[in-house]
């Protein structure tokens, strides 16, 4: 939404074609969406998954023996 508003502002202020500004905004929005997915959502998923897996891990019982090493 902010990208489109910035594009509208640029088209009004600098007298650019609204169609050209929109054509420039679409790839910018796609790039920002992809970056958000990679940098935020994937890292958050991995972090939460690791945290949950560590909470679910069952501690390994050490067998008791009479042998001394």
C-alpha cells in the first residue's frame, strides 16, 4: 500500500505517467513480498520449529550398570 501511495505521489509531483509508475511499483511489491517471506517468515518458522522440537525431545535415559570404567 505504501509503495502505491509513493508511486502516486511521484507521478503527481514529477508529472510521470501513472501507468509507468504502476508498472514500476508491481515488481517492487513482488520483490518486497519475496524478501519478507525469506527474511521474516522462513526464519520465524525455523526458530519456532526448533524451539518446539527441543521442548518435545524426550531425555535419553542412561542405563545403570555396576561396571566401573
